[in-house]
C-alpha cells in the first residue's frame, strides 16, 4: 500500500498548495506610510489643484524616501464641500483629479516601483448629490432607508430637530429636507448625509465599492470616521459637558455617547475585513491593509485590532499629548499603547494628518523632527503626512482665505480654531513659482511664504536637513533591532525622555529627547544601562549635533528641545 500513501501524500500536498496560498509577509510591518492630500501634492494641468497625473509624475519621491506605501485622501467624484470626503460616486474619479485610466497609470507605475497604494474609504456618509440620497429623498426603494431620516419634534408650535446632536463642523447634526418632510442626520457637513448601517443592503453596496477598487489593484484602505458609523437608535439627547468653555453649537460642548463609538461598529468592520480577505484569497493576492480612523479612547481604539483593522490609527501625538505634556505623560501613553497591542499585531504612530495642525506648528519648529524620530525608533508602523519629511509648517489663513467647512461654520471670530486649511497648503518642491506645485496664477490654497528655503530641492543639497534625517529614519526602521528588539521607555531625569531598543549580543539603539527649554546634560549610561560610547546616528535639525561622532554617554549634552539617536554600529 506504499503507493497509496504516496498518492495520498501528493494529493494532500497539491491540495495545500492550491487551496491555501502561502501566507505572504504583512508588507506594512515596520514601515512608514506616507499620506498624500491630492489637492495639494502636484498639479499636472495648471488649474491650481493637485491631481493623479501629478502624483504619478512624483512617485520616484517615495522610492527615494524608501517609504512602502502611499495613502491618498479621497479622489472620487465629489462636489468638494468637504474637499472629497463628500462623495457623489464611490467608483469613479473626480474630473478635477483625472480619470480611471489616470488612476490605472498611477497604480501601474507605483507597482513597478514597489510602492503600495492605499485608498480612503468613506463609509459613514455620502454627498447629498449622491444618487442614493436623491432617491432616498423621494423614498424610492431600496434607497428610502439608506440614510437616517427622522421626524422633527414640535416645540412651542415650531418644528425642531429630533434631538440635540451636533455636527463635528458645528451646529445641529440634523437638516430638514422639505421634499421628504423629514430631518436627515449629518455628523459632518450638511452636504454629507449619514448612511444608515442598520440597513443590510446598504452594506452589500459598500462591500462592492471595496471590491471595485481591489479589482483595480489597490493594496488596502484607510477607513474614514469609523466610530461615527452607528448611532444609538433611541436617538436620545446627548449630555452637555459642564463648563466646556465652548459655545453651545460647538461639537465639543456635548458628550457623544449616543452618536459615536457604538459597539455595533466593530461587526460592520468585520464584514469589510471578510469581504477584502475573501476577494484576496480568490486572487491569491498579497495581504491587504486596513487602517481605521477613530478619535476615541485607547480601549476603543485597541478593540479595532480584534475586528480586522491592521492599523487602528494611534493619534496620541495629536491628542491627548500636546506641547504642554511632560516626559512622564509621554512615557505613560507610549507604554500604554505598546502594552495594549494584542499579540501578533503591530503598534502604529501617526505624526500628522490633514485634519490637524502640522507637527512643527503643534509642538514648535525645534521639535519638528522629534516625532519622526520617536516613530522611527518605536516598534511598528509610522504614518507621516506630505511635507513632514521637509519640515513644512502651517500657513496661517485669513477669514477671507478660509475654505474648509469646519472653519467656515465657526464664523469670522472662531474660524482659526477650527479651520484645517493651514495644514493643507501645496507641497513645496522647489523655489520656483508656486513652489513648483503648479503653473497656475492662483493655487486652491496659498503656498506657504517660507517655500524659498523650505523645499525639497533645497533640502536635497543640504547635509543637515529634515529630508536627509527622514531618509535615515526610514533606513533605521527597517533594521532588525527596530523590527524585533525589546523596547524600554525611560525617564532620564525629569526633562529627558529615553527610548532603548535592544537585541541580544548587539549594541542598543537609543533615542534621547530633551523636553526642556534649556540645555540638559545627562548621564544616559547610568539611567539607561547602555554602553559608555555610542555614535550619533541622527539628530534633530535645529540641535546642530553632528552625526557620526562618538559620544560619551555618561555626559550627553542635549541642547534645548533637541533629539538624538545613538547607535553602536
Ligand atoms: C475624517 C476626515 O479625515 C476629515 O477630513 C473629514 O472631514 C471627515 N472625516 C468627514 O469625512
């Protein structure tokens, strides 16, 4: 019967090969992901707005930086009320950005260059111009319940919104539609009606959207505003925050216990994970990445790992940490993240994005590099925003220049507290007109006036620049000690934060960050148990600490707000 055993063995071996593709490495392990805000990256046709062909023409930049993936904010058909996050057709490209064939050109070139492409998936809402919404207004089936429609309530003879919920962009989250005679929920702009995930056919449509883009070769999705997906269907008023210090129509005046972070969100995510994975299995494709965007508690964020998110975005350097946080605050939050990441998953660290002030504006320009240095040294994935690699900062806008709905809704007195325009200005490629971004007379947002000196071309010629530092950080991230070494976050005295990565039998990698406004001299050797002599691998640009020199770790001299990475190789 030996021949039978051999036969069985061959069948089983073949079966294994056919039915279970070899699990390929999760390609996002220990990499940097680079966010592109498409309106502001590169304009190829001179209309003052960035586009897909512009991105394609600049893909070599990512090869040069050695980042693994780009995530592109929405490029779909949109009336641009929220600059692409209000989508009128999930499966076509907005003419401002190009065509589906431009998209294919971009992904083909990206593939050839080894750059993965991640798209934004915006499932919480559509544009009010989306055909689903137009049909929903008219109660045409099956669209009638695709959105959240409610009757108003009669108060002293006038009809009022169903409850006190507020939009993230300010004012009531309900808008009355005369034609349907009901209010619809919009947690963002009035032009962004919320979809109703209690409606099963809707989710099937959304899964089709995912597979449409998977068929076009994308490597994953960043899921927008995921914690807004589901609402408590009792639609109760949300409690007011006592002494919130903000006006009553400001989103931050309420505790969002019914409109956000509902438990049902996680099972919706699971359906998308399944749809993406089963599509991948059919094509024997490489694993696809899911990043989830939710500004929420650590517990809620971590839970996304268990339901299919590879990267539940960690916004700790945006909130709760800020430029008033102490070394102890940083240690506590970093430790908490690392200790809570479920086994077999990766940590992640977001430096900046299109909704927040740029990192050098949030923390001060001297601290700009500190965050990419932290992110490079800590275990897991780093996520940076276009321009972080050259130290771009916010360009303050006047009320007249403001176009972001979050800023416009806040009005002339408070717009600057809410507007996201300052962090969305055109990429600074060189010192020519419009920083080399566009040949137009006017760009959709003004270019920062510092572009003559802060630009990629100039930084490429400098020995000590954000750009040259960032390239070193990407290389560091790929080293075995960063990929699999142990991590300790240590307070080196009161004002210096230290991170040590260790692997047996090799010298450690050490990051030191000075939180003080003055020079600190620290005995890092004793505090951190590291060798007495290490070499400077990288230092923050404004620190002026020279690289490749040997340092006596018993007496490290750290200028105000400086960061330094020391190695033993
Ligand atoms: C989060 C996005 O990052 C933001 O830019 C957008 O305004 C809202 N979600 C609504 O889609």
